[in-house]
């Protein structure tokens, strides 16, 4: 499976920048769908007051998915890779 990687940066209320990647099947191209996945993730981390837009979340590249990513996508439609300040 090929996945699209969406590079995402969110300003937190503690002045740190949260950086994570949203991975979706490469045929998912609707930005509203991808932003909703990112917003779901932010909500799961109790990050409030932020709505993802094209300013925070941009398409980066396409890559081959690992088994872990494929399994997560099968369950919820997307996979998050936490990069910086996600905890």
C-alpha cells in the first residue's frame, strides 16, 4: 500500500510547536478529510482551540506503508507519526 504523508505543525498554547505526520492511503486527496484526521488526533491529545488548515498541514510525499501503518489505516483510516512536542 502506498500512503501520502502530510507534514503537520501546530502551535500549542504553551508556545511549543507540535510536529506530526498524518499518513493516509495515497488515493485519499480530500484535504477536509485529512484535516479531520489531524483534528481527531489533536483532540485525543487534549489540544484544543486549533483547527487544521492548509497553513498547518501540507502534503509532503508518497511512500510505501509498513504493516503497522496498514493495520492502523484499516482500523481508523489514517496513521499518525509523532515527531516533536506531541506529549
